[in-house]
C-alpha cells in the first residue's frame, strides 16, 4: 500500500513539471508586472504612410482651375480617376482637340488598354498655336499624327518626383523634363499647367504646347 502511494506522488510530480515546461514555451514573462504574455508577431513589411499616399495624388498648376469640380461631371478629377486615359480625356473641357486627334489616329483603344503610362496632354490652346492649315494637314495624315501623339506618351506612371530627367516615349524619341515642385517644362517649351491628374491607367500632365518629335 505504501509503495502504491509513493508511485502516485511521483507521477503527480512529473505531471506538474511537464505542465510548467509547456507553459514556459507558450508565453513570455513580463518582468515589470510578473505576468505571462503571448509574444507579439513580427511585422515583415511596413505599410506606406497616409501622407505619402496623399501627396502622390495631389494635382497642381493654374490650369487645374478649369477642370470641373462637380464629381458627377465626367471631366472632374474624381470621374477621370475611375476610367482609362482616352475616356478620361474625352470628358475634360481642356482636351477636346486632343481627343479628336486621338480618334483620327485610331489610338483610343491602344491608350485605354495600355498599362501604367504617363501622358503629356496638350490643351486646345496648345493645338491652336499651330497654324490652322498645318494642323489640318497633320490631322489628315494618320502616320504623322500617330508619331506626334505617341511622342506625348511615356511608359510608367511618373509622379512629380519622377518627372525631372529624360524619358523615352512610345514613339521612340525622348522628352526632357526640367523643374521641380509644381513648376515643370517639357523640352524647354511646354509648361505643365495642370499636373498629376490621375486616370485608371495613367498619370496625366496637361501642357500648353504640342510637342514635336525630332525628324
């Protein structure tokens, strides 16, 4: 009987030691409070700050004042952000001549289906700087028109921080952007009058002069 009792006591002791070991593996002791707490998971990546995300979406430039402010208007910044670039331009009152040119060059589908591009979009006034007879000839020549329009398109969605420098266009030539902050010029002649306009697949920089590729 005495042997049986000793055996039971030994088994209970071993069981208590096992429970203590398991408890030690599953938690850590807070030395300041003396209590056990579960170890916090380690974060492997940091989420982008809200400020950085907001800054990258800000529009700038005096020409932005001409963009409709009603979100329900197809030409507003909010509406343009929901659709691809050619569709977005068609609702913007500053870009009706550009839209006509894009349609004549049969580039609507190409621009709308392109993935992550930057478009330097000339305003109606920019096209008006071209003599009427010359503009008419350009609009009637699909190859020339296509070369000019694709010269305004760069691969990748360039933020204002990315703009300064040389960028290869879809036409094959290069455009040179100079400036910083909210003051940029393209090829030394076209000023950005409304920048960082978001569409579903592009960043748009509205400019006051049509860019001409080198022949």
